[in-house]
C-alpha cells in the first residue's frame, strides 16, 4: 500500500555573505509549495549581509558568525560547523557565501553541501567572474551548481545553464542575466536532492540512479 503521508521536508541550512537573492528564491519556492524543504537557519559571516533581513522577514533563525573575530580559518570553521550542526541539516546550501572553507569542514559535509557559482565551470573559478568573462571575450557565460569538495569551485558539477554574452554588456548586465537563471536553477537542484534524485557517491554524482558523466544542461530534467 502506498504511504499517503508526504515525506518530511528536507532540513537545510543556508550560508550567505551578502544580498541573498538566491536565498530569497529558495524561500519563495518553498512558500509556493514547490520545494519540499525547510530552512532551519541562515548563517552569515557578515553582520551587514542584507540576506539576513530576508531570513528574518520569513521567520527563519538568522545567525552571524563573524569571521573577523576568529584568529584563523580553523577557528572560524569550527565555530561555523558547530552552529550549522545545531540545526541538524541534511543539506548545507552555500548561496553567495564568500569564505574559503577548510578541508576538514568540507569533508564533514561531503555529499551534503552545494554551491552555486556564477560561471560555466571549469571556466572562471574564484571571484569577479562576470568581468573576467567579458575580458576574455567569451560568447557564453552562465552558472554552475556543484557539490563542494576541497577544490575551490572544483567539485562535481550537477547542472549548468549558459546565457549569451550580448554586445554592449557590462559586468552588471551580464550578472543580472546570470542571476535570473541562478534563481530558477538552485531551488530545482535542491528539490532533486530532497527527492533523492541527485546524490554524491564518493566523487561521482548519481542522477536518477545512474552516474552523471557530464553536467546536466539547464533545460534538462
Ligand atoms: C551569486 O551570483 C552566486 O552565484 C555567487 O554569489 C552570488 C550571490 O548572490 N556564489 P546573492 O547573495 O544570492 O544575491
């Protein structure tokens, strides 16, 4: 007999450093009933991050763990990990979290930490991707969502969505085009994780039970 009860929502913690528009997209998708997840907490390393207000407005616990108050990365990451784990998330979502994490922390969340990166990885890891894409004269730019490993922006990529670089684009026009796609893509990938459709086995992404050998394209699935 089929169980009529809906599965419990996936408990997640979202880490931010800034504006939190991706956080907002996740909040809104949950509110529309399109994402079976519960944001247990939003944690920022910056007290001024306006994403914290987005969390508070949605009634989500918002915490600040200010990295400048810790003598080193290990100290900060230990405090961050303890704060995250108090909420017992099954998934940690990096949404514009601008700190490099230590291998110990990354290992602790192996297979249960996602990041969104504003480029078509492996192109343009690191910062300032829109300006660098324009300087490199690429015809396409975009966004990638990947599992986090200890390689900076180098973990296995689940999905990418390309956007065109148009004549006359400046970095902010290009960033806005990429962000529109980010806001569609991130809630979708989190839903797949919640539904058990996407998972990481060692370093291999499994999607619908089969190894994913190339990242999904934004249009697929
Ligand atoms: C996004 O462009 C994301 O790809 C990158 O940081 C930005 C965060 O934007 N990692 P927001 O804070 O979600 O508005």
